[in-house]
C-alpha cells in the first residue's frame, strides 16, 4: 500500500517503472505534475497503489529531488512496511 501519514515534504519511490507515494493524494499530485492521467492509476485489490511511468514523464520524474530511485524489491518492502 501507499505509505501512511502526512508529510509536508513528501517523498516518492520509483523503481524505474512503478511510482508509489507516501499517500494517495501526493501520488496523484506527482503523476499530474509529470503528465500522467489519473486513468493510469493502478489500485487492484491486494496490490500496491501505483502508476507505471515511461517516456517523457519518466524523464521529468527523475529530475525531482524528492523522488528516490530504489530497486523493485525495496519498493515492495517499503510499501508493505508502511501500508
């Protein structure tokens, strides 16, 4: 799941494909800033709420200071620990 709690300086985690955030609103906010439509949001039951990011949005995403590039394994661990 997406991380709980409010942080005025949110951090997003990205494994090169999947983007998760500290909460849903921050996640949607970042997606909008990098040009992703909300219809691309994925939130299947039992899964981790996320966006798949590719192309130009990926380049924009990687330029943000608060985006932490992590391995897929670390991304899942972070989501499960805080979900």
